[in-house]
C-alpha cells in the first residue's frame, strides 16, 4: 500500500488537548479526495501512532477504488516531522531570545551533547524559516515583515504556525513540511568536476 496522502483536520485544539480528548476519534472525512461524487466505498481505516507526543494517533481513511489511504493530520501537528507546530514555534522563540544558538541548545536540550543539541535546533530553525519565506509570498507580505514576532502582532495569535496552515490551506498540497503536505525540498548534490582527460599523448584518429 502506498504512503498515506495527508489531509488537513481543521481543529483549534493544541496537541495536549487533542491527545487528552482523543480527538482523532471524532475526525471525519466526508468526501473522498479522488471521488467527490461518492460511490467509491470510502471507509474509515483505523489510526496510526505519532512518535510525539506519546499516545498521539492520526485518523486515516481508505478508498478501495483508488487503493489509497488518506490521513487526517490535525492543525496542531507538524507534517512529516515528529513534533507539534507549537513546539517548533517555541524553539524558534527561545533561540531568538537567547544570546546564541548554543545557549538556547544548552537550555532546551540538556539531555544530549551540545553539538547534537545545536543540530537539533538548527534543523527546526531551517524548517520554520523556510515556511516563513514561503508565507511571505502567499500572504502578500514583504519578507522582512514575516517573522514570528510580527505575525503574532498582526494576526493577534500566539500560535503563528498553526494560523499559517489555516491561511495557506488551499496550498497545502504543494507546500513543504512542516506546514504543508507536499514533498520536502530536494537538496541538490554538489557537482563534481568533470572527468579529466587521461595523461599521455592524444590518440590519433583514423587517417584519411
């Protein structure tokens, strides 16, 4: 079976509240994304667990006609990343307030070695900053105006990343994680120099 297609489960609940209420039980997909007119036999297909927070589950559906499963990812969870969007936002906020990335890493992840903690933080910074750059074009703001701080003030919310998913809902299929459900950006490998000519005299071609 192919990897489930992610769809948005619109909900105001935080990850803690979603888990406490077992809100995945109430998540519903009323229309098959492949067969809007119905008749395909779309059925509920259980749930699958998320690594974090512990105990979190995500509802999925199955279309027997298309042989596809669809997962309903709540707004509180990051896409294709083991974290809640609020947790990612918290990390970036802490780094912004700290005197350095290393200082933030030491405070946020005292359970691991500092180099590993720095890598842990930088990965999250990269994801969030990439999402904000994309958001600048989608919501029509200048890049310099798209920071967590400015968006909190402009949108009157403490949950900018969750709000961002809602504002970019129609684009989620094309946007990369952790906000969108599209593919991760493909990092291009460093191009190596072309093969050099072999040493020695040039080979002579056929005469004539």
